[in-house]
């Protein structure tokens, strides 16, 4: 997932062999709306993660916004390597330039 400019979580990519890939109903660009019926728009990632993650072989119902429609997918949880990655802001962004200019004591 990546956060869009509103703070909503958007599927950045689907992990090969992971639950979303095996289901086939989740696509890059889908915006996460609900997890097991609970609205998760702009909730902290820690809260969303706790709803998504669970014991292997249990299911979770996720609802995504895709264009003008809502799409539901019942996913079977499993252990997934490389579950999350963090994308750095491009160095051309003002925030990234400010961060790169910071000096930290040794």
C-alpha cells in the first residue's frame, strides 16, 4: 500500500503468491475502504494492519474502491514474505530536500 494525497491507502502492487494475488480480485490502484466491514479510510496504518493481519488460513473481507465501483474480495490469510515496503519520497520534493539537508551528531 501507499498513501495517496488524502491519506487513503492505495494498492501499490500485489505480492506474487500472496492472498491478493491468489484471489485475483485485487489490482494495483485499488483504494482500501473497509476491512471486515469496518471503514478504514485515513485510519493509521497500525490500525489497518491489525485488521488485515491474522492467523494463516483465516479469512478477511476487504472492500476496495475501483473507479466508480466498490469491489469486495474475501482473502485467505497466509504468511507472506516482503509484506510491506516503504517508498521514499523523490529527492525533488521539498520535504525530501529538507530531510536530506539535516545534520545529525555522530
